[in-house]
C-alpha cells in the first residue's frame, strides 16, 4: 500500500474514532432521557480508501417490545382512567362506619318506623320524617355526584381529543421529515416512537411503517395518519343530567364527519366514553331502581294509613277539573274532630265519576265537606276539623286506590334518585304522616282515627322489609329483595365495580411498566457498556494518531532523501 493510501486510511480511522467517542458520549449524556435509544455507528468501505461518509448511523430497536408497549399502554390508559373515576365514586358512596351510605340510611328509616309502630322509645313522626329526608337527600346527593362524574368525563373527552390531535399533527410532521431525509433520522424516529406511545395511552391505535418510512396510524376503523392527517372532532355537552344520553343529547367523537364513538375502545378516551355512556349510567340505573321502588312502595303503604290528628287532605298529584278519572267501587268519607272522633260517615258511589271535577262535585255533595283545586292540587276539608278517606274499594282502571293515585298521604315525591324528596307538607308538619289508621267500623261518636295508632307505621315498615320484585337494572340482575336488602345490594354492587377497577388498573399498569422497562433495557443506554466504548474508541483514536505521525515521519524522510 502506498504511503498516501496508508495516510488516508489512518485519517479515516482517526475521524471515525473521534465520531464514535462523541456518539458514545452523547449516549451516556442521554441515558436518563425518556424515549432515547442507543445510537450506533457502523463504518463501511466502498473503495480502497475508508471514509467517514460511507458509515451508517442507526439506533437500537426491538419491534416486539415496542408493539407490546403500545398495546399495553392503551390498556393501562383505559384501566387507570376507569379506576380514577371509580375512586371518586367510592368517596361519593359514603362511609358505612359513619352510617352515611344509602344502605345505612334505609336501615335507619326502617328502624325509626319499627320503633314508632311498637310505641316504644322516643321515636315520633318527626323522627321518621327526618330519617326519610336524610335518605332522600342521600339518594339525590349520590345521583348528583354520579352526574357530576359524567359531566367531568364529557369535559375530559374534549381535552383528550385536543391532546390526541396535537400528537397526530406532531407525528405527521415527524413523518414528513423522516420521509424527506431531513435531520438526524434516529432522533426523529425516537421522537416519533415517544409520541406514538403517548398517543396509545390516550386512545387505542394500530400502526405500521411503510416502505417510505412513514408511520401509518388507525383508530376506530379510520386512518388518522398517512400521507395526510385526520383529526378527531368532539363538542362537549356542558351540564349532564340523568336524562342525558349518547347520541340523543350527548355528542360523539367523529373523524371526517363519521361518528366513531363506539369504535374507540382503548386508552383514556375509550375509558371516558365508557364512563360517560355505560359505566356511570349503570350505577345511576341501579340507584334509580331503588329510589323509584322506594317512592312507590312507601307511598302505596302510606295510602292505607291515616294522619293523627286528622286534618285537611291535599293531593301531591297535579290535577285540573278536566283530568280524566275512571273509577269503580265506592269511597268512604269519614269526617271527625281533630281528636279523631267521627262526626259523619258517608259513602260515595263512584260508578258515574269520569273526571276530577265530577269527583269534586260528589265530595261537595256531602254535608260538611269542601273539595276544591288549589294551586293545581285537590284539597278536601271538613267543617268538623278533619277528614279521612276509605278508598280500599275506590279503584282506578289500573287497580290503584284513589288515595294512592291522588297521593293524599304521600311521603315521597319525585320519580327517581335525582328527584326524590319528602313532600313539602310533611317537612313542614310531620304530624301529617299517615302513621295511624282509619277504623272503618267506627260509628258517629266513636274514635275513627286513634291518637298514637300504629297501623300506618306498620304498613310503612312492612313496605321496607317485605320482599318485592326488582327488574334487572345496571349491573344488578333481576331479583326478589326487600328495599333494605336492595339498598345493600346497590352499595355492594358498586363496591365490587370499584374494587374490580382498582385491581384491573394495577395489573394493566404493572404490565405496561414491565414492557417499558424491558424496552428500556433492550434499547436504552447501558452506561457501563458505553463508558467502556468511550475508552476503547479513545485508544483507537490514539493509535490512529500515532500511525499518522509515523506515516508523516516517513514522508519527511522520503522528502529529505529526494532533496
């Protein structure tokens, strides 16, 4: 080999060693940088003279671990988001040790009714009304909390969509640079992989790299990144109520005008959609089943009782004189003093009654009775001081008693957990609670409604403790349970959901972190290895420098000989 060839090789070796020292130093400096992969340089010779420009810079990769991390990130992002919201839901459920949960509140109402019915202790109607109010407040508060969580999820969908779109645009920009060969390809590829991993935690995606080096990404059956980028669209709905549902009143996520909401099943976005549209509504459905049955059962039981002392009856049902009312049987009307002593006992034939107006006419035909509609409610009063109805055979077309249909003795108003309340009249005057009962055999001058009577209280207590049928609701299967037991079922069902979310999140997080660690170990910087390489390349550099010095000395000697 000529001296000039030897000098060129030594120079190339010197330059290569210098570059490799710098590259290993860069690797060491980025050892703790997230997403950074080890960079390597391979020098190749295409001619007799080795030159730096013929080398190739590459990064260490592991396709299997990278794909596993992407998949597990989507699962972990989903599970962690579900767990986060379920942890908040757990707080809303209340602490059983403080008796603030719905099961404890239902039990407290039953206990107060049991004591009232037994006539022992200090429990009175006011205590029962207070317990009923606390239960209604607890149901409403929990319902409101569930809807707040749904509202937060809806708002979070909008935020997450914005984050996803920003990542899609970033990946698209990196794609363009990589395909065009601009900049350090390994650094750009690292940045793209990091963005893809972050994206997969937000939404489940599939991807592949085509021959040009472009990363193509799909989600919800739609291409999001290819030669062009397609972003997601979503409009937050603002306030969310128990009646809000997708797609009627809640917005969906779309791509290029196509709704892909139901196809987005992974990552934070998939979890937020599931929470808003499935998981939390299921909890609300079970709660509504409890509340609706409680309202119906307790009010029906109250319709069989009577307030002591008797007073004016006011319906909770809103009516007009024209409101249709098809009745059969007869209605007993017992007027009494406020002490419950009967002053008049009458029977009204209901066979010809077809409207509320006609019922009022029939009632006004009874001496001493006044029936009228005040503020949309039917009011019945007696000049004797009190009036009590026996509607046991006064039935509507649906078989409901007139008292129950009108809601004269109702304890609760509303239709579900979001609207349940103790009726305002009871809150103002707990003495209106139908804790006593009407003695239908009492004649004029005899006690018709006994002070301290417990017939109504027994009926109310039985409404809470006897088994009844519950249809499938939310995560609860159809079953026959008492209201007290069903309240416990709702609570335990929610606890199971919360516990499952926590364990699932722990497993998914561990799996993702395991793949992340494995990928880091496989592609990240090994400090010991890189430090050793720096020392090796420095030795190679010194050897190349010494070789160049020797060749230079030969040149000098040759020139001296010639001259």
